[in-house]
């Protein structure tokens, strides 16, 4: 697992994968756009099928950052 340093309160485009046996997404790699890193700088990302945390493979800071009102 790669160690990725996230900036707090920042949007990222991620590439992720699931490792849960029996999940239809197990071993699948897919992209998640505009994921927000929390105040501590860690995005909370879970698989929509199995509800378990997924591994973040890559993270690219969204440019430009979306405006939040």
C-alpha cells in the first residue's frame, strides 16, 4: 500500500480498489472523482457494494479546486 500525503480540506481525484472477498468489486480498479479530504487530511472512502473501506492507489489534487459555498 502506497503512503499518500493528503492536504486537509482539499478535493482529490482517486484511483481505488477493493480487497473484500466475495465483493463484486474485489480486485477491480476504478476512479473516484472529487473526493474531499477531511480536516485531518484523510479522505474517508468506502466501497458502495460491500460498505468496507477501499484502498487508495493514486491521488491527484483536483485542479482547479471546486468552489464550496
